[in-house]
C-alpha cells in the first residue's frame, strides 16, 4: 500500500515538474547579459536532473508494485 502511495506521489510530481519546466515563449526575445544566461542554464540543468530523478523513482515504484 505504501508503494502505491509513493507511486502516485512521484507520478503527480513528475507531471507537475515537466509542466513547470516548459520554457515560455515570451522570454525568448528578451536580451539578457551573460551572467543571467549562465544562471538560467544552471537552473534548467537542475530542473532536468530533478525530473530525471522523479521519472527514475516512478519506474522503480512501478516495478515494485508489480512484485
């Protein structure tokens, strides 16, 4: 029962993070300096790592729920 709870949590969290991580088209035309650009890339890389971890945990809990 606890496995299914975590499975639901990670699935909803993954969907939420993927929707949160999508870039907005309004920021594309704005000129920014290099320090902001590197900071943006750092945040984007961190979010991608968090999403990848959530997907991995989702698959782990999927396998555990089938056992």
